[in-house]
C-alpha cells in the first residue's frame, strides 16, 4: 500500500506542482526492477519512452492500483499511460533545468511519476521549483529569450528566471530513497544531478495524461518545441476509457504464453542419448500460465559426458533444476567467467533453486549421460517480501531411512521474486500407500526420481515430471515393489498481485480434471 503523510494530494499538486515522496516499492523491488530494466535492449524500442508497451514488469509498476488511484485524483478518472522510460544518471551527471516538452500544455492534464530504483538519495534526485507550473511559460522559452544555452541552465540561472516570474522562488530537492516516487506536473521547472561520487542513479519515469488529450512525440525539446505529426506514442489506458481518435491505444503487455495449464505428465526415457554429433539436447514439455504465475515453462535436457550447455548465465526468470538420472555438477557463479565458482556434485535426486539474475550452469563430468529437468517462471507482480537466495537439495534424502508408510520432509520455503511462497519438499511412499484425491490452492510440480506411482488411475514410471495447477483434482498411490521417491515444488501465489488482478485465472476457466500424458 502506498504511504504518504499527506493525503490531500489534489490541493498539494495544484499548489506546488508535485506530490511526494510516496513509497511505491520496497528497496529490494527497486533493485530488482533496476537490474531487469538495465538488461533490456532499449535501442529496439520504437521510441525511448514506449517501454511499458513492451515490458510487462514496467507496465505492471505503472498500473499499480494505488498509484493509479492517486493519478486519478489529480487529473480525473480517464487516464492513459503514454510514456515510460528508464533514466540512468552517471556520477556527476546533470539533466539541466527544463519542462517536459510533451506535457507542458497550458491547460495541464499531465502527471509524471519519477520512481527512484537504485542509489536514490537527496543528492541524486529531482530538483524542482514549487509553483513554477503556474508561470504560464516554460523555462526553455524564457532561457531562449535571454540567450541562455541548455547547459548553462544552472540552479542560479533557473532561480533568476523563476524570480522574474514570481518573487520568492526556491529550489526544493525532496529527501527520497529507493522505491519512493514523486508525482509532478509536466509544466513544473525541474532538473536533476547525481552528486554521488561513484554510483550511477537509476530511476523509472512514468508519464500519464487525461485520456482525452493527444500525446505527442517531440522532435525538438528546446524552444520552440516541435513534434512528430506522423507518429503517436503507444498509449495504454490504465483507468476509465481511452480515445482511439486521439491516441494510438495498445493493450498492456503480458507474460502469458499459450493457454492455462492443465495437469500434465512427461516421462523421461532413462536410456535417452543425444544424436550423434551433439552433446546437449533440450526436450520441451509444456509452457503456459496458471492462477499463480503468468508464465511457466518446463523442459528436460540430455547432457552427454564432458559437456556443458553454456557458460554460467543469468535471466529474469526464477528457475528450478532437478537431476533425474546420471551424475552432474552444478555451477553457481558471480559472472560468466568467474574464476572461483561454487561447484556442487549433483547425482540423481539433487535439485537447485536459482533466483533471478543468479549466474549458473550445469556440466557432466561422468562417463554416462545426465538427464535433468527444469522449470522457469515469472510474473509482472514482484513479491514485496525478502526473496529466497539460491538453494541446493542434496541427494542424500534418497537413502534416508523411512519409518512411516509415507515420509515428507520440507527442505525450504519462503517468498521468492514472483511468488508469495515457494516450497520444496521430498516425499517417499511405501508400496501400496498414498493419499486421497484433493485439490490445492497452489500449483504442484512433482519430479519422480525412483519407483512408480498412480495418479487418477494412470501409471507413471520414474523418471517423470508431473504437474498439477491450482484447483486440479489429484491423488497419489505408490505402485510396484519399491518405494516411490520424488521432489515436490509448490508455487503459492503472490497475494498482493492476486488481489490486484495480475495472473488471475479462474478455476472454472481451466481444463477439466484430466491427466495429459506425454512420453519424452
């Protein structure tokens, strides 16, 4: 929930031209978003401020219901997001005093939201002149009249020009930290400078307008402003109705892939090998979305002796890996060519969880093929809690003594980047034992390492992957002469995201209770 000691946003905004700072994200969320955005190929965007139309995390931040509620209070119920951009200011970097060319129409109707993500302090944040949005003239126009060049618009020059419009002008630089935001009128005179000696400052700029205003792309940001009359920015309606005659309306981007996932089973051939001439072979299992995550992908791979699929790499997705057969080594590193990575022996039954941006890879140092399964997932909603670090599950659980017909041991659980809770546990079930059919409110992934099981009267032989999305009926019975042994991962929804509508798929819209069996 956003927090602001002043709840009179409208009057403050009208009087001063800005509101805040307001707590929008946690510092950890800010760092997460900064790392994600700084890794995107911004040069591929059709316009530098069209980020929200192509990146689901940026768009989800802009569509935060509490933030949109304040924006609606300031400019009305019909609101469109027309600008979203990453702003990185190097140490010593200065953005000279200016008004936003796209958002300084005399009649107003615009709100910009500057969100500090990384290394945000008073010394690196925005500077503003309160009330300057009511002067009726931009600082660019006044500076042009006085012959003041862009880079000469210093604090002293800005104050002198401001006092020529209204006596008593002052510069305000709010105390602001990572995850906090300032909402301001595009007409206000503002600038920024990063006086930190070593660290770059990273911020996200979100720009909204009344939905009946035509947003434009500037060609010249200095006076006199010029705009592109042929193109319009990609505009997303975040509240009420938009006007397709005024703006190029587009849908908010999603991470959804394919359809809502139903229950699935994938057998893994324990004798599989890569084709001659290849050392690594991924085999897709399924991908789609569930009630808890907007994108979930599963595959298994065959890795031949001496092979490694890639250097340690990292990505936005969270990931889990389970060694299904053979003996591998897991590599956890700080960089692609880390000289001292952590090496973890990983025979069958070993597993790992990798949070976003963790460098990792796998290699086969044995004389036989390794077969391992992986799941990756992500969602536009970032968990607000402390995230799980990388975790490793040793295979010793396979040999532990079982003293009950069914032994379950929770190995770890906690909030992750995209989940309210991720839980890992291992289970061993004696022949003929199991549990009755039921439904969970979380997704369940089962990686069967040894033995045989029956689920909804279908026989499954190890090694195999079984997946049940939330709400799907499932049971379990151990078949055959030996215990069934498997690793289980539970995906619990991020409750704040669910409440705001991100990733919600009603159970009634999912596939009926059936088990789709695939042989790999």
